[in-house]
C-alpha cells in the first residue's frame, strides 16, 4: 500500500510543492536556496541601497 501511494505521489508532488521548498523532492537542492539567501543579504547590505518600507 505504501509503495503504491509513493509511486502515485511521486508523479505530482513536485508540481504541488512550491519551487522554493526543497525537502523530499529529487533534483531540488537546499544549497540553491542558501546561495539565493546569501546573494539577497549581500545585495541588501550593499552601499547605496535605497530601502523603502514594506
């Protein structure tokens, strides 16, 4: 039963889960999100960055 459920979910779970969520989905790497966060923080802290309210 579990194997059948696994096979069925494997076909659609990557479409249901948002792109920035990486847990339990093949071919999605946590390191990509870490790199993105690092770049955002670096750009946010860059001199001359204009910050406006949310």
